[in-house]
């Protein structure tokens, strides 16, 4: 079901095209997608390690910069399109409609009562820990590069903040966006009911 927020053109929808769920599920505390969990952390942690140690192993700034940007780009794609869907049942993207208007779509997979909880608690912890901690580190690196006058590294660090911050923002919206929409819909419904009742009372008083 599509719910659209008219204020910022966002949509919250159920993730129906996620991978098929089997009837015999592992325990919620176990990691059900070890490969996805590994790559969720691998690219972003590798980018941070290369940033911290590259000057010790290479004197070429260009080689270091290209390596870090490649790792950040791979991380952005993997987290946005793969690990979020598999590990926590969330996904987000942007699309342009026929009128040329931009829409942000945020998906959340809803588990049916018969299936129970579909998200592994261990995977959820890994996902959110990596998603939150790494952008915070890039923000710290940005201030460090700024105050230490490492201007040539500032562009690389800003790239890390932007790419990983975008995924963090997108998944937070996936997590809490539906609640905001439900509140907005309830407020709008109550407002319409109040206005209708007030209008009806006014018409009745006028008729008398």
C-alpha cells in the first residue's frame, strides 16, 4: 500500500519483492545472511582503514584517493540496494514521475502474524551499528582535516560524509517515516470529521 507525504513527496510502501521466506526459520539471534553482513561492514571499514594508513604505505595521494572513493562507492551501492533489504527489510530510492517531479520512496517489509518476526536481531545490530558509527567517524575526520589544514584530504572526507550520511538518512526515514505518515493521516482525518460536524451543526442551527 502506498502512502505519500505531500509535504516532501515521500512514499512509504511494503517491500513485497524481498527474498522468499522459508517456513523453517533460524533463530532470530543468528546471522541469516553472513555474506551480506560481511560486505555491509567490509567496504566502509576498509575505506576508513585506507584513509588512516594509506600515507604509511603509499606516497601517491591520487592512488589513495581513488581507492577510498571506490570503496565508498561500493559501500553506498551495497548498503542501499542489498544489505538493507536483506538484513533489516528496508529499502529506499528516488524516482521521477511522468510530470518530471521527484519522489523519494521508503520501503519497509512487514511480517505477517503467521510468519512472525523476519529480521534477525544480530543482523539488525550489525546493520545499525555500522550504519551509524562510520558516518560519525567521517564527520570526526572532516573536522580533523579542517583544523589540521589537510586541505587535499578534505574533499575525500566530505565524500565519505555525504555517501554514508545519505544511506543513514534514507534508512532512518524507512524506519520512522511510516509512523509520521500515520500520525499525519490520523490528524487529517480528525480535522475533516471536526469540520464536517461543525458545518452540520451550523446548518442545523440556521434551519431552526
